[in-house]
C-alpha cells in the first residue's frame, strides 16, 4: 500500500550485506528501511544445496552485533586448520606445503563455514523482528533522488521513502552506483568457479584445504552437513572457462570422476551431493565509495577472486564500519549522510579492500600457472613462510579478518 516514510537510512538490496546493515542499524536504534527487488523467503532454498561462505572472525563479530549470529546457533562449522598445497593434476601434492593451526595463535577457530541457506534463514528471521526497521521485498525502485540535504527513494507502488542517506547494497551490477556516475574498473579472470558439496569417507577434522592446481585453486571447506558427522565439505573449484563448462555439463559419474582426481585421497573416497553451481570469476573496483547522500557497500563497491574466500567478509567489514559511523552520528544528533560520515567510511574501507583485491589477484596469478621457474619460486615461498613464524602469523591474522600487522592478541 502506498505510504510516505521518514527514516534515517534507506538500504537498497537485502542480500547478505544489505540485510546485515539493516539489522545492525535497527539493533543500534537507527530508523531504517531496506528494499529488495526479489522476495526474501525463496532465497532460503530449504534443501541443502552445497553453497556456503567462509565467515572470518571479524565478520562473526559484525553478525553478532546485528543479532544474526545468535540465530545461527550451532550451525557454523569452525575451521581449525588451514592446509595449503601446491600440485599438478594426477600427481601427489608438492611436499612443500603449509599448515596453519589455531593452536599456533591460541584461538578456537580461524573462521566458520556457514551454509548460504542458513545465513539467509537467520537474516529473514531477524529482519522482521526489529522495531524501527521497515522491509519492502519484493519492491521495485523507480527513482532515487539525492539532494544536498536529503534523499528520496520512490517505489513502483507509490511509496516514498525519505532519508538522510541511501546505501547501495545491490551487488556487482548496482543500478544506483551507475546512476550516480561512479565509474568502475573490471577485469575477467577467464576462469569459472564450480561450487558443490561432497561426502567423504573420513571426517574432515575441521580442516580447510587450498590445493593449488595449474588451472586454478581447488578449495575444500568443512561443513557440518545434514548428518552432522563431519563427513561433508564444500568445494570451490576454479578452472579455465572452457574446461569448467565441459566439466559442469558432464553426467553425474563423469563429474564425480573429475572431482575425485582433484580432491585426492586425503579424506578417503568422495561423492558429490546436492546441486552444482558455476560462476564466472572477475574483479570489480568502484572508483569512489560515496557520492552526495550515497554510500556503496559489499559487491556494489568491490568484487574479488574467491581464492581466499574473502568477498563477503569485505562486505561485512564495510557495513561494520559504516554502521558504527552512522549510529554514532545519529545518537550525537549529527547528519548520518553528511560529508564527515561518508569521507570517514571511504577512508577506512577503500584502501583496505583495494589491498585484498590486489593480494587475491596476485595469488591467483602466482598459482594459476604451470611455468617451471614460477612453480619453483612459489614452492620456495611456501617453504619460507613455513619457516618464518612472524610471516606465518601475518597470514593467519589475514585469514581471521584481523589487521595483518597487529599484536597477536585475539580473544
Ligand atoms: C564462487 C564464489 C564463491 C564465494 N565464496 C565466498 C566465501 O567463501 N566467503 C566470502 O566471504 N565470499 C564468497 N563469495 C563472494 C560472495 O558471494 C559475495 O561477496 C556476496 O554475495 C556479496 O553480497 P552482497 O549482499 O553485497 O550482494 P548480492 O549477494 O549480490 O546481493 C544483492 C541484493 O541486491 C538486490 N538488488 C539488486 N539490484 C537491486 C535494485 N535495483 N533494487 C533493489 N534490490 C536490488 C538483489 O536482489 C540481491 O538480493 C564467493 C563468490 C563466488 C562467485
């Protein structure tokens, strides 16, 4: 029904990043509206479908502040060890491998694997429970008008939402970013990621494996699975595009054979379960994160290679930062969409995201090759990291979403 609403912040996009910001603001007592063009319940995909996120410790804290982590209960599967190996198809992994263990840093987990459907179910339960938050989904945005003092969002049913700030959380193809004239740089990796879940004979023991193959990384990530017996993992398997298309369209037994060749025998015999998904891989970098009465967050601002499983984590850090700045301005009676909040947000997040984009890009280029001198160099690099505890700690802190160079005090 058509209505006029006045809130402090309007969020466009209720994907994992936008929905988390909506919950954060509402928990902090900031009146907000969130609009998505898609209905939210179908995103829950009730059946186990193999898609999952690696949630770093810093993202866990953001989800806890948003009241979402508590709703996940015991579902998140802790990652207690990360095993990095370099190898070739059909050969044993190089002996120069690298293991990161939580006992080295005295924490209970580097991060947690959370199924995409479980995160969606938790967000969908949290969103309507929060006073001061208005959710419109599905709803079609017909206009976003940004003026010096306020912003107005118009919906197709005639609803008008007035606020001091619009946050675009619309994913990579953000229409609001484009309408604001914010340029982006993109590049294509010429690779696709095949995503699926597998059952294996032996328990994963909460180990995440990053196996570097010449066509790209093959990641094995521990899941509780439907049986909760530690014998289910998610895989994110990168291949050159044409080969990915061939593998993806194989019949179940052909697909299982190709998968087993890459998976190796680390957890015994392996069988694909659930559905398989395929995503083209590319990077995206917005030249600015802000404009008058507008902030970009999540994939609307940046897109990175999934080699380190950090894409969504960057989005959670964006909304942790922006949410805190908005809440503090709101409670101090300052302008939540003013230059101070926006400039502070861009200063805090853009360089950090740029660094992660550069690091994941470099890692992909370094490992997705079979050129002998490069292989030698990276094996030497792996050996060096293994022998240098301070360097190893830098990697572990990065995996946890903490500042790489900070003191090693993690609660
Ligand atoms: C193969 C693969 C594996 C990955 N694995 C990981 C991982 O392990 N860990 C990790 O951290 N990240 C991972 N990522 C990245 C992660 O999936 C994305 O970073 C994340 O989905 C971004 O969330 P978002 O909310 O910003 O955008 P999206 O998920 O794209 O959501 C955008 C939302 O906005 C809505 N929308 C769009 N336009 C409009 C509009 N005009 N009006 C209203 N609503 C609109 C859409 O309906 C949607 O709900 C992976 C990515 C890939 C490709």
